[in-house]
């Protein structure tokens, strides 16, 4: 006799695997600090601040020349340091156009002060004593923007 075997299965398949966890990536700049809300603009974009700095430059120049006395090397070194620290002014004054016009307008309130300071510089002892000193003359030419 042959038998018939019937197997009936009931139920569900194996349980479904749970969904993978959700991963959220957050990008952060680790090396860069957050920007300061009131960070100053670059000097060449801020004519009033640049004008005030230019006035300070000439005040510092007058003081440096007075302190140098007849020491042409010291005077040349001080002038060179002041010029190097004043790159933004040189950039704008040589660029021309609107940037230079805005700088001139920002310097207008200081005109009398600058004129007096420049007279003091021009008549200072060191200007006369070092007129033929090569390094001093080169530093003055850089100050004037001639090199």
C-alpha cells in the first residue's frame, strides 16, 4: 500500500531583519573658528579706518625721525618698517579709481593735521642730514610710492 503523506505548514516565514539604523552625518569645520559677527573689514575695504591708520603712520614717522636724530641707518630702518606695515594704503593709492577717491574723502577731515605733520617731517633734522644717504633716500622713495 502506498501511503500518502500530506504535510501542511502554517505560520510565517523567518522574521524579517530589523531595518538598519539611520546614520546622520554632521559636517563641522574643526580648524576654523566661527566667524565673529562684528569682524572688521579688510583695510582696503574700509576707507575711514584706513585714513585713521594713515594719519597714525605719519604721526609715527614724525616721531621716528625725531628719535633718529642724525642716525640715517636708524631712520631708514624705521621708515621701511612703517612702509611695510602700510601695504593696504599703498594698494589703494596706486590702484586709482573709486577706491582711491573714497580714501581721499576719508582723509579729508585729517588734511590740516597731515599737512602739519608732513611739514614737520620735511623740515626735520634727519631729512636734511640724510639727504644723500642711499638707504634713507630709498626708504623715503618707498614712502612716497616712487618704487
